[in-house]
C-alpha cells in the first residue's frame, strides 16, 4: 500500500528532531453544499532540526518513531 503524503505548515519546532505540522483539508458539505475547512496536527520526525515555524512542508507516513510520531518530513515546499 502506498504511503500517504500530506502538505502543511510547521506550527512548532520546540522538541528535538520533531516538528508539529498543521494540515488543512477543504471539502464540500454533502447536504449544505458549503465549503468546509478542517485541520489536524501531526507530529513529524525532523532528523536535523532544519525546519522552522512557518515553513510549508510535505510529510509522509512511516513506521512509528515514538509514542506520537508516525510521520516524517520529506521536503520543504
């Protein structure tokens, strides 16, 4: 099964080798036909602490690195 790749904004880089990425998705409500924005935060592995708050990044699924990290940063957008 292919690994999912998501795009989002780094909201926190305080922890060592970890960034928090806010991913926003937009979809049309099935009944109201109104565009809805939903967002979710993911904790992603950043090996060299290269990404800072405000950077747009792509994250990819990976094997669990810790209790909360199941994603890793692939590249900056």
